[in-house]
């Protein structure tokens, strides 16, 4: 009886138990992750970042011990 009451109450209030994402949510998440990866790749491979990394690594290697 409690299960029937819970389902009826959930149906009337518009709330249901969602255990996970739907296919469209997975698709949007995948597209967003790919877009973020593309932007990150462009930033990391840019000339400014490349020069800064080379400078930082060069300074680290020239430190006397």
C-alpha cells in the first residue's frame, strides 16, 4: 500500500526518481567535454604558453645545486 501511495504522490507532484542521466544529457555532456578539450588544446599549444613553459623549464634546469 505504501508503494502505491508513493507512486501516486510522485505522479501528482510531477517528481519521479531519476537514477541517472538520459541519452540527451550524455550527448550534451560529451559535446561540452569535447569543446573544453579543444579550447584547452588551443591554449596549451599557443606560442605564448609554449614560450612560458620553455622559460620555466629552462630556469628550473639552470638552478645550481
